[in-house]
C-alpha cells in the first residue's frame, strides 16, 4: 500500500504560479510512473502530466509550456510546477502512482483555484 499526500494548492490570481507536491509513504524507486490529474466541477478527471521512472514526461496540450512535472526519488516526492495559471486550470488536482506490478494509488487531492 502506498499512501500519497498532496500539498501546495490554494488560491492564485491569473498569471500566477503554484507548485504542487505529492509525497509517497515509501520509496518511489519501485514506482514505474507518477502523474498529476485534475477534475473540475462537472467534468471528468483528466491527465495533466506524467513522468516515468526513466524521467520521460508527457503533458496535456492545455498545459504544455506552462506546467512542469519532476520527481525526487530521494524525497519520495513528485512535483508539479504550474506557471501562467488560467481560470480554466481551476480544479482539484490528484496525484497517482503506478507500480511496476500494475497497482495504482491515488492521493486525496488538493484544490487549485485561479481567480482574481
């Protein structure tokens, strides 16, 4: 069982930045992929960014060039740096990890609100 705790969400003005963190309860060395998802009210949960153990990354088209995902194996943590935030980025952001054996775990989510 892997427990994930997200942090770093909050209220920010359009054009501002936030950095989300997702801390895992155990070493992420054995974790194949880590990702950030988001879900806005009335919408389906969608992938925002993902990173593999080999540090390959992928991003949703809507966030390319603005968001950056990274992982620190020594701290068992994955990050999402979000710049140039827009009101449409408002959502609950979730962290997900996928083990090599195929098991998936989700965090509890952190709210990001972009508003003036």
